[in-house]
């Protein structure tokens, strides 16, 4: 195939057409910029920054009518004037008489007593020892009433009657005060305490043993021979009849 006789594969346009289009775009851009400049600089007004108003001081003068009107309005709105007592304008205070203070001794002169003549004691002092100053006599306080330790039984049936408490002396083994001890007891048909179990200790083990022995000696009214055991709770209320513990020896 002959390359000179065959047509070109691509048709290239002439160069003067490309230059003409570029020049057309440049002219359009200049015109558009000029139009925008005219719109934003001529048609729309320029933004003007306003300065703040200068500070002013208003002086209330008694000669100005506006100032007097403002002062009257403030005085009328004062809440203290509504609760205060205002005197009328024509009020005149009553003149008080001038009183002169005259002391009582100005008219009456008291009679003065003369001092007795001082006579010195020229006697020879005694060589005996001066005794002690007697002290004030204190009234003895009445003795504190004796409170006996007792047992309080709870939930007792009427057929048991009132408990008969034995004579017993309790001895402490510790110097501190004991707490009330509680026991669980069982009462048989003869009215004797058959069983006694410790529920709450008094804090003194020896005193708990004495309280258990004391409860075992308590008696109630007898019942039928075949009556079952009755359970109750006994509380030992301590009084002031507790014997103090023995003094501690140096070895202890």
C-alpha cells in the first residue's frame, strides 16, 4: 500500500483555530472580572465601621427640672419612707425645761462618826501552841438502801405460784460490775428446778456457777405427779449485796 496516496489516520486541525479559542477565553475572563468588580464595588455600598459612642456622665443638679423630677421619683419609691414615721412640715418640738441635777448630799450633810482611839496591846503573848482551826461539821449522808439480788422468771404458769427464793450470798471474783445472767430452767412436778442451762453469762465464771446453784435451790408450788416439765427463762438481777473480791496478793 502506498503511504503517500493513502489518507492520514488522524485529522489535525489548523493551528490558527486553537489560538483564536484561547484569545476568546481571555477576553471573556477580563469582561467577567470587570463585571464582578462593578457589581461588588459600585452597586453594593462599602462596609463602614461605626465607632462606639463616647462615654457620657450625667450629673444630677438641683437646678435642673429633670434632675429634680428624678429625685422626687426616687424619694417616692423609697420603701423605708412608707414604714417610717414622718413628722409634718409645721411640726415644732416642745422645748424641755432645763433641769439641774442636785445630789442628795448637797442639801443634807451626813454626820460622820469618829474613830475610836487605838490602844496598843502591851501584854506578853502566850507560849502555848495554837490549836487547829475547827473544820465545818458535815452532815453524814443517809446509808444507801440495800438491794438484794433476785431472780426473774418469765412465762410462768399460774399453777406454779410465786417462786420461793433461798437465802444466798454471792461473791465476786472480778472487780468490775457483772452483767445480768440468763438461764434456761426446767421445773418438775414437785416444784424443784431439775435442769438449769446458761444462756447469757455475767462475765464472771464463778458468779455464773453461784447463780446456777441459787436457781437450783428455788422452789415452786407442786403439781400432779405425772405433770411434764415446764421450761422457763430466769434472769439474775444483781443488787448491791455482792461481796467484793479478795484483795490481790503480790504473788498474783
